[in-house]
C-alpha cells in the first residue's frame, strides 16, 4: 500500500475505533474453522487485535466436528433430528473429551497468536467457566433428546467480570443443569442467548463461505430485521443457510446488529467492523425510523418541518411551488407515517459535486442520532450516484458538520453556478466533504 493509500484507509477507519471501543461483541466460530490448525491463526490474530482495541469479545466456539471425530474414534453411533444430535448418556464422555480438546487447542492458539503476530498487542487471555445453565430439550415429535439441552440461563455477571479484566470469554456447547447433569447444546443457540442476555452490541457469525454465497445471491447485503420474514419466504435457500438466517432474525429482535461473515476470508472481521461497506451481510434490528426517497405526498410534512426553521433564519425559505418542483432531490426520515427529518441533495454533475440543503430533524426527535443517520444515508446515495464531493452552506450548524467530517472551505470551492448565487448578506459558511 502506498503512503497516501494508507493515510486514507486509516482516516476512513478511525471513526470505527471509537464506535467499537467498550462495545460487547459475541462472535460465533464454527468448529470446522478450528479443526484445520494454522488456518485458524489469522482469525485468532484478528480477534487479538480487536481485543487490544478494547472490544469486549465473547467467543462461542462450535465443537460439532470435534465431537463427530471423537464419537467415530470411540465407535459410537448417533442420530439427529431437526439438525440436532440426540445426545445419549453414553455419548457424554466423548462429548466432554472433544469439547475439552477444542478448548485446549483454542487456548494454545491464543497463546501462540501473540508470539506470531507482527503488531504488538497486550497479553491475551481467554477464560471460560460454568456460565451457561442448561435444561433438557425434552421430547420433540415423540423423540427424547436425552442429554441434548437448551439454554436455561446465561450467568452474565461472571462473564462481564472476565470481560472487565480484558479477557476474551469463551463459551462452548457444554452446559450444566441445576441438578449437575451435563448437557450438549447447540452452540448457535448459546451464541444467540448470550448476545441477548449480555445486551451485546453485535452478534457475528463466522461461518462457511457456502452460507455467504447462498445468502448474497438471494438477499441484499444490508437488511432490516423487519424485512427478513418476507425475504426469506421468497428466497430459495439451502436448509442450513435458511436456518442460520432465521436464527439471525431471532437474534436481531434483540441485538442491534447481526453480521454474517465468511470465516475463510482473510481479514473479514476487520473489514466488516472498520470499513464503511463491510464484506458480509448485516442485519439491523427492527428500526421504526425509515429513510426513504420523498414523494409529492410528503410536501405537507416537509413544509411543517421546515417552516419554523425558515422562520428562525436557520434555513433559507423554500416556497411550496419550489418544493414541488424539487421533490425528487429530497430524502425524508419517516416515523409511524410522520415526516420527522428531511434533506435535499442538489447535484452539480459537471464536477461530480452535490449540495446538501434543507437538512433538518424535527425538534422533538433531536439528539437521538437521527441527524447522523440521515447524513450517512445521504452520503451513501451520493456515492452510488458517483458524487465525489458534498458541499453545504450553513450559518448555525458549523460544528455539527465538522463533527461529521466536513471541513470549512472558501466560496471558490463551490461549483461556479452555485458560487454565482451566493448570498453575501447571509454570509453562510461553506463546508465540503470528500466522499472518495
Ligand atoms: C443539525 C441537526 C440536523 C442534528 O440532528 P440530530 O438528530 O439532533 O443529530 P444527532 O443526534 O446525530 O446529533 C446530536 C448532537 O449534535 C449536537 N448539535 C445539534 N445542533 C448543533 C449545532 N448547531 N452545532 C453543533 N452541535 C450541534 C447536539 O448537541 C448533539 O450533541 P451530543 O451528541 O454531544 O449531545 C438538527 O439539530 C437540526 O435539525 N437543526 C436545525 C436545522 C439545521 O441547522 N440544519 C442544518 C442546515 S445547513
């Protein structure tokens, strides 16, 4: 990477350092990733890097392939129903052996990750404990699942204690009941329940590329949980991918963001968390505020939003007729059918610049991050339209825009058609933002 590229990448990633600091992220890693020795090392190193950036990581490691191998080695047979293994009492020693083996290997990788990585991070510890309480799954479709269990409770206090110490907390598929019985659980269920109980900011599935390929072919890469049931009903997905996405939907009812990543893609975790577009599939928790293109029916709502701001001089007056002609330039933020925010983007195609104007959030809904969200959406739309630079004129909101990456510029930075219309009495400050 050339020095200017590095500087640009570093600058673009920097907002995410703050955003992820002290956030709790539950990461599910399927057992296959852990079976192939050194192949898991780059991933473990990325986890170490994340942890050194003060991301609080709960790692849920799937042990299924380890258990399969151990059962085969011990000559044990087993049945599955609805994709879940029926764990008999005689399976338990093999399950314990396999999960123990996986834990030892993980611990050894985390120890060697520190020695093998070229960047310095602080000492890396991974801790585990009896933090998942289980109950029997019981009898389903007339089949007794015996020692296959379900999550009864996640003991969040000790997990948070371990995270406070800067350790990675490890959860596996093994859990215990109040009566001391051992149960084998679906580690994906453990991940979901842990993310919910810990009020995690994110749940990340690190899974096989086949899931990502199938999901990408059928779904957008960023979707709202609201839209998922309808999309999944229409999509023709393999059963295992369908189940993973339905599990993600369940998690997204409570967890802000659920991400699906290809575990074999080098740096997928870092690229997903520290770049604007990411590399996986992201599911946002149901969002009651909707950003959408404005239509002529929104004129009344936009006028009532802008009127008081125009009266106070914060915004320039736009008569209804002008709004009607320019409605295609407007984006609105709607909540329960009411317009609570709007913004206009006027393109100046010659130099791939666009003016951001009439940017407002209803007074009642301010300071909830909606302005930032609306701006992010406008920037996304501008990028898609090939716009390289945003500019705006403001008299009262300079600092808000500076906080969002705009820099003050001279009137000469405006496209010439716009510079000619500059109102020298209003003396607005000019701000620009490079979208490249
Ligand atoms: C600017 C505006 C869109 C922000 O909307 P919002 O939904 O409150 O934005 P966010 O929640 O993302 O950001 C809120 C933060 O910005 C700060 N902020 C709001 N207006 C500000 C201003 N004029 N200058 C500096 N900071 C400002 C708030 O104090 C708050 O800070 P905090 O997070 O430290 O508490 C909204 O205040 C607004 O509609 N203002 C009037 C219209 C306007 O001036 N538009 C710009 C015309 S160019």
